[in-house]
């Protein structure tokens, strides 16, 4: 038995995640200061073994996530490139550049591809389709806004959305409000046929459940090579194309390319295959307040949904949270990042995430390898680099064992430096 997941469920899942962000508290966690076996080739995350547990306990800190957007693959219009026309029967359509973004960050769908490369950049925001002198026909869809540019545009993806109802201030709303449902913008010739003449080209008849579409055929040599729409009509969800000749021409076969539901521009989210959700997390010291540790690196990025404040049943809402336990120390010296410390009385072990000798404080995490024994006040902790006596034990701000861990990414080390902003863009594909 064979089966597929349809585009509809992929869209539904992406939309559900977007909705979930409005109804829940999401956080980006960073952690794992200690090295991978090979930092250039981190292991692949998995759902078994110790990966999920260590991802939780290794979390140094969290940043609240509020910026999320649907995205699609980014195709920049480039001079002298070939682009594909929209085709409802092209099974590879979503992997082809059938839409483009120009350098004004306007996005266009290609309705009819020219016979060669594209040499004239599509421009403007007219709501009607237009043809450039290189033979390409385009239709403006939407504009990537300044906010979208700053938060969600990458080299690989670009943001996309459907304009809110009655958003009459946006260019996209103008498109949505004027789109012609069921118009036929293109008829593709599958078989040229033979014995047609240039002087008396054949007649094109369009029969379907819509009205008003008309077209003319062009002959090159003795075959029909192209069909041009003279009226796009409306209301078509299917159409048959009949080519009849007054002479001896025969054998030409063509088909109508049916526009997406509602027409081109009615719902760009579905038409362009927005199965991707981009989540933007920005590590900024003015917001993180040391919860994301300056001077420490991290090798895991994760997403938590509805974690709890430590020691409570209250869902966290702060802009940033520390995931580390910690000590205040006396008679301490010499601890280094990623050292393994050992409690002389308890036998507890942990990994150092930050040591502040001026304030006699240390923050740490534990893992499956170190175990999860508790340290005790008054005991001496030692490492290969230092020693100290625990004066007080401090709890983390967030309980990293709570909330739903919905995403883990292993990567090469990223060093968070004081005053530097890391703009983290995480893409989830459905």
C-alpha cells in the first residue's frame, strides 16, 4: 500500500504551530558548553538514549520567543536566468523557481515563461498580470515588509503571509481584493502537430465550467508552438482545449493551466507551498541579562513550550531565564569553563558553565555522564583547575525538566561574546 501526506495537512500543521505561538509561552534554550567528540561534526539528535535528557539538563539559559513567520524558499530574480511558469500539473513545481523576489523585495509569480532566459526584471505593484519584452508574464503577489526583512529573511528563505481581512493599507490586500478566481492565464502546447499553416492558424476553443476565456494559436513551420490568451475569463476549475484547423492541420494537443483556488494572489501561503515555519530568537545582553552566558559557547539549541519557573507550577513568562544551578563560594580559586567539579562530601559531579572569581560565584549543569547527585553546603568542590567551599546553593530560574521540548539542534560551537547580538533563525519544515 502506498500513501502520501497531502499539501493540506502540511499547511494545517504549519498554521497550527503559528497559532500555538499565540496561545503558549515558547523559549529558545542554548546549552552544552562541553565539546562534542568532534566539534566539526556534531552528532545527529535523536529521540532515544540520553539526548533528550541531556538537552534539558545542559540548558544554560533561555530566551523568550515571540517572532515567528511562515517562510518559503527564496528565489531572487537574476538577470539571464531561466524561470518556470506556474503549472498545476508539475509535480516538481515547488522545487522550481516559478516565483521570484526582486531587489525591491517585491514577489512575483511567473504565469508564462519566455522562450529563453529572463532579461527584464519584473517591477511595479499593479494588480494585473503584465508581460515584459523578454516574453515572460508576471503577476505581483506581495511585498516583504521591513519587519519581515529584519526578522525572517535569510539567504535560503523569505517570509510569506496572507494579508489580514480588510487590510486595505497593504499592497497585498490590493492583490487579494482584485484577484480573478478561475482565470486561465496560460495554455501549454504538449504536441505541436503537423500540416498547420502560418497564414491560417487553427482555432482554439476552450470548454469548461467557467466563462469568457479565449485564445489564439501561433504556428511555426507546420506545428502549433504557442497559444496566447486574448481573454483570461473566470470561474474555471477545469477546461478542455480543442484545436481545429480549416485546412489539413492535425495532431496538436494543448491543455489549460488552471490557477490556484481563488486565483493567483488569493492565498499565496498555499500557492507557494508555505510548509516552513521560521522562528527568530535574538540573544541580546540587554535582554538576556547574563542568562545566556557571555564568554561561554554552546552547541545545542532547543525550543521549549511552557516551561515552569523553578519550584513552582507557574508557566514562565520572563524575557530570559537561567537554566543553571549555582553556588556562592569561599576560599575559591582557579575554576575554568567546562571543568568537571566534584563534591568532596557528596560525591556529586557537574560541569562548570561560568565562574566569576570577583563575586565568588559559579554556575553549572549536570548530565547523564556526571550524574545528578546534589551538592551540599559546606563541602569542598575540586576540579583539575581549582578548589572552593560551597557557601550557598542557588536554584535556576527555570525548571529545565518541565515544559515540552519540541526541537533540538546540534551544531558547531557558537561563542556568545559580551555586547554581541546573535540572531538565531530556526526553520521547521512540515
